[in-house]
C-alpha cells in the first residue's frame, strides 16, 4: 500500500506534464502520427548531410508510416521524463525556459531514435 501512496503523490505532483503527455498521445492517435514529421525531417536531413541519403530511397513510402507513428508516440511519452530530469538538474529554471528545454529535449531524443528506426528499416 505505501507504494500506491507514493505513486499517487507522484502523479499529483506531475499532473501538468502527464496531461501534456496525454494530449500528445491523443494528437498522435487522431492525426495518425503526423507529429512524427517533426523528428523525421531533421533525421532525413542528417542522412543527406552524412552522404547516406541513398539509403533512404530503399524505404518504400508505406514503410514510413510505422516510423512516423512510433516517433510521434515517443515524443508524447518523453514529455514527463524530460520534465522530471530538467526539474532535477535545474530546479530553479523559470517556466518558459523549462518549457523550451522540455520541447528541445524531446525533439532531440526523438530525432536520434528516428535515425535509429530509419537505419533499422533499411537493414543497415
């Protein structure tokens, strides 16, 4: 029972980022992964800059939707953990720099994960 009490206190303390994560999941579900383009376009550009843009041509159009949907759900799920990390590392950070830090952290992690998913899609 003490575990459930600690979990409930944590949920109450993290109510705002959990609601943002829930909103992101709903948006990802309703828009069929379109927020995933926020990490796909930079990941694709990284491949082109690295000279590996030809690898992306091996991925057929229908094979991109699982990557986009996964990236979209990942972005939504990362909001609360990134919020918690920023609160732990910089507890005195004011509201808007904190929001910007969370958004930037979620975006950068999702770009790296999207690159890894693209590499897996081409069996590289």
